[in-house]
């Protein structure tokens, strides 16, 4: 719906385009990274061969390309975080994770996370993010349901770039693949408690155990968290707002009836309830930690996710069948309590049902000649039981006007995809293609009534519309294994996001939105140095984007005009490095630059946004961290993450200037227990994570304690 709460209109201001002033910061950041790299080289020259062999980075094996491969041998931009990485960096939310990934940002937006990646943003009427999240095979690309539970997780793989060939569900921007920890033949478990400022409490636990040795395993995990929020409520009957509680329960059963057959059953339940996120009203650029919020404001989310996967191993191939089901609900209400507000309250209640079926056959893991082919089907129904806005029209009409769009949408997608890798000595050529067809329909309904009595003042507007989109999505990658520790690659791939419908368009002729496409060019290298003690990976990319999804809104009229901007482009650089300085001491760094602009964007006949910066896209992002773990159990880690100038409207008049956040964690780990103290944003940096009619305030400095028992 293209606004701060996805149900109510906002005003977009126009203005003179402000020129970027971040180049000095970018140059300084690059200089810092190069200086650190030089220091790495000097330090490692003093290391003898025996020590280099003793202290080295672990080899990480991933399944990002649907085969078990070492991450340094995959010709693509991939970031991987193990369970230890997540724990050491105190990663508890999706936003925490994205702080460590270059050019990937989560914009927390009134209970919704808009994900932006390499200049690609969310689609404001299909509710889709450019990045798809997989949790044990269950996909989600909806902005309303991007909650991730990192409890009992084995690793997280972040694939950057269009993913249409390898995964059942297509993704125009990338994949976040969450793999939970499988059980073994030994019983193991963990209990964790957390206490922090702002009346924050958390408890989580997990247990992994064999039910039948070597045949049947069970994993259970639960994660509970509650906070009062860090915003002061100016309402006389309330103290704070932005508080919530959430609970996530997950179970996984792994069954190996034969040596050739493996079956996985996964189920998860998630519940969230709060009084809204940390937003302030008004057209202001000043960060304050207070506002006037009504006690009746509420936001709740529930979801049930089920999946079953069957994997059968033949002598030269593997067959995998994955079925998933999601039943989710989003319910929000808020009053607009600020002077001059034309819209005085609004909200929505949405129910989502999704079923997916994927069948994939691929070469066995030990084959040098790799291939894969698959079929995919998904059915998605969205029922907007209510999606409303109430306007202050008492002086003109004698009553406040209640506008409601209880509209339903339906989407069916079928796809066939495949990929093959041909080895030519030290060269590998990978080609792949996907055919996808999406059939979408909408049952539109608009109601206008009196807010006081509920009586309709106009006959409802209703219509049914449907359409389809289909596409061929090619991909090609050429890689060169220059040496055992150096791989160079180049790729070209098409990105694709199917069209859809504007849920608030009264005219059926203007409701349809065309598909968005991109051509993605990327080149990079992956290297290991000094006895595998330094990992240094880098990539450059260019995206040519066509028909980018945009939205034109009228706050006073309640109209929403969905459209496609003509074109845009995004280009940038991404660097990631890890350095094992000595036993227990590691340095980590990541850095990304984005130059993204609208090439063609005629907002209306009087306003042209061509040449403006892409919205919700930081001009750069970086993270530098250092961690140390002593044999005695002492542990310390410090991180600094930063973002460049970010614009939140196509007129580039709403801007969050560059900022940095510093985090620390220190504690002690024994054989069966551990305790840590942590601080997030320790220097109390003030910033917004979203700027609209509702500006979302980033968290101030927060300190807490974590205690854990393991068995």
C-alpha cells in the first residue's frame, strides 16, 4: 500500500534534489579497510609455517547451491554465519544479522521490515520483499512476516543476487537460508536467560535428542522475549510504548528409515503482540524518545509453518521433495494523534494462506559434473478482512469518513528450473534457466461509511480482475580456479518480480501492476592467504532495472495509484574479510558501496524524479569487528557498523544522514555454563530506521546480561 503502515495514505513532499555528501566518508572507510589489510599482511609475515598451520580459519561447508560445497569454491556472493558467529555477535533479530552483510538493510517500519538490497526495495502492493527468507525449507517474502528465530540454528547462508534457478521460489534480490541444528546420537540442550534495560526479559531453550539411535531424532526449541520499549508515552495513563512480547516454538523430527532415505518434518509457531513499534508522528527530522500514543494502539501477528522434506539417494543422483504450508495473521490498529492530522486512525487485519510444493533431482554430492532440475508450485491467498482509514471530515460532511478496502487476492505460480556446471580443467561454466508463470486475481471491494454509526454512505464498489505473467529467467557463471586459494568468477543473471494488483484502486483498468525485471552483472574473487588465516572476498556488480514498482499516493483523497517507474540502475562494490591474528583472536570486516538512481520516474506531469537516489538504500554500509576468546574461557567482542546517507522518499527530501553504531559483549564460558554482559549502541547514536508520516526511532544505548546453561 506504499506507506508507513501499509494501509493508510501519506503525503510525499517534493523538493530540490540534495547532492550526496558521503564521498569523504566512503574514502575514509576504504582507507581504513586498506590500512587494516596492510596491517594483516605485516603481522602475518612474522608467523612461522607451523603456527600458520595450527591457527587457521575453519572451512565452512554450505548448501547454498543445493550441493554441499566449501563456501570459498562457490562462484557467488555468499555470507555465512555459524551458530558460534551468531552467538558471539549477539545476533537475535534480522536487523542484527543484516548489520554484518554488505549492502543489505532492514528498515524497521511500524511493525514491518522493509528489506532493501543493492537498491532493490519491497513491492508496496504485493507485500513482497526482494529477499526471500527460508527457514528449514519454508519460504517467506512478505514484509509482514520476516521474523526469524535464531535459537538452535546451525548456520545462516545469505546469497546476494537474483535467485531464480536454484530455489523453488523465485527471488529478485537474494536468499536468506536458515538451517536449524540437526540432532545426533547424544542428548544435548541449552537454556538461556536474558535481562536488559527497558524492562526487557528473555528466556529460550532447546533440546536435541535421539529417539532411535541412528534412525530417528527430535529437536525442540522455544524462545520467549518481552520488553516495555524504550519510548516514553506522553499519554497521561501510559508510561512507555513500543513494547511487545513474542514467543517462537519450533520442532524438527529427522527420520532415516533406510540408508538411502531421509525424511524431515518441521513445525513452528510464532506469536507477537505489542502496542506498536517506536514511532513518532510529524514531519520532523529530530530524533526524540517520546510521543503521544493511544492506549488502544495494538499490533499482533501469528503464524504456523509446516514442512516435510523427503530425500532419496540413488547411486548417481538425489531426489528431494519439499512440501510447505503457512497460515499467518497480521492485525494492527493505531490512532493518529497529532495536530493537523487529516487521517485520525487506521489499521488492517490480514490473513495469509500459502502452500508450496517443490520436486528436485540433482547429481550426487561426489560428482564433479553437477546438475540439477526442479519443478515448483505455490498457491497464495491473502484475505484483507479489513484495511481502513478514518478521516476528519466532520466540518465538511457532519461525520468522520470511514474508508475500508476488504479485498482478497489470489496467486498461483508454477515454475520449472534447472542448472548444469561443466568443468574444463580449472574453469567451470554454469548455465541455468527458469520458466515461471504467475496467475493472479483480485476480488476488489471498497466501502465508505460513517465512522460514528457504521452506516454506508455510498454503494460499495466491487469488481473482479485477473491476469497472468510468464517469463524465462536465464543465468550464466564462468569461474576460474586460479590456484587452490584463489577463485575468480563473473556472472550474468536476470532478476524478476511478477506483477500484481493495487488493493486500493477503485478503477479496474488501473489496478494492474506490471512485472519488474533486472539484468544483473557481477564479477568477483574469493581468496585465502597465509595458511588459510585470512579470507578476503570481493565483488562488483551492476543492475539494470526495468519497470521498478512505485506508488503514487494522495493523503487527502485516500487514493492510491500504483505504477511502474520506467527504469533505474544500481552499481556497487562489496568486500568481506576475516583474519585469524592468533589463537582465539579474530578480526572481521565487511564493506559495501551502492550508487543507485531512478533513470526514468515521472511522478506526475509536473514532477520528474529521474536522477534521484533510490529510496531506502544506504549509500554505503560497513561492519568491523574484533573478538577474542582465551583458553581460560574469557571472551570479548566489539563491533562498529555504519550506514551512509539514506533517502526515504523519491523526492529525496526525507533523509537519514550517515551514522555508526558500536556494540560490545564480554563474559566467561565454562564447560557447562556461560555468562555475558553486552551493550548495543553504547555511544547512544540517534537515528531513524524509517522516515514517513510515522518516523521510526532506532534503539538508544541498551545494556543487558545473558546467562546460559548447556548439557
